C-alpha cells in the first residue's frame, strides 16, 4: 500500500471520527431538550460543507472525498434536525437553516444551468468548497470573544477541538499529495482553530475559573 492510499484511509478514519465527535455534544442536548450555549453555526456549516465537498469529490472521482462526505452528510442532517428541535432560539436557528438551504440551491442552479464547461465547474466548485471548509474550520472561534470575557469555554468541546486538529492535519498532507490546493489550503487554519480551542479549554474551563497554568502562577 503506497503513502497516498495510507493517507487516504487516515483521512477517512479521522474525518468520520471528527463527524462522530458531535454525538457527545448532542446527547445532553437531546436529554435536556435545550441547546444551551452550544452554537448552531458549526453544525450548519458542517452540513453545507459535506454536501458541497461530496459534489466536488464526485466531479473529481475521488474515493476519499466521496466516502467521507457521504457519512458526513448523513450525520450532519441528524445534527441540524436535532438542533432545530431543541434550539433555545428556534426562530433564529430556522432562519439560519433557510439561508443555508437557499445557498445550496443557488450553487446547484449556478453550476448546473449557468456554467456549461466541466473544467470550469470543477475549478469554481473547488474554490467554493475551499471557502466553505475554511469558514467551517474557523467558525468555532466566533465564540472566542465571549469565552475570554466570561472566562469560560463551555461553548467549546475538547473532543471536537482535538478531532478538528488531527483531521485538518491529515487533509493538509492529503491535499499536498494529490496536488489540490482547494483541499490543502483550508485545512491549515483548521489546525490553528483546533489548537486555539484547546488552549481556551485549558485556560478557561467551563467552571469559569482559570486553568492549571493560572493556578500555578
């Protein structure tokens, strides 16, 4: 088995593991019937990203992208529906979901009825997925300001932060091997995002007290 095949399976396993890391987040949400401070945007972006990347993977006939994003699409449908059912702000969550679906429909019309050249479709869809993955990887940092102000990181998940870092590292290497900058570029900020979240979780635990470093100073 060559290095590309090995890295392909690493990407599949780590990315599916990253997608599955949302389950521990949703177990207490479903049990309590409320989303609390858990943000909706990362899960909505994850859904949009999985659909767009699946489309891109099909165009490129890339086995790794297809397998990963089929699983990702199914899991994120569950996450989005569960969030909408339990959302503290149901109207706001539904509005975001409508915007997301409208965006996907717009992509479908544009790439199927406006652009006719297949090479151009692949290139522009690749650029679109690159931007979407980038937004997905940095979206958890939208809570950065409130985490610092409140000295609490309860809106972050350590499991998802670790999974994001490992997954982004694997896709960065995979993108380099297949020479696809649309895969490689957005994965680098994902590593930064994962490390930043872990640093906040360590410094500002959910209890609102400083982390171990602060205690030892």
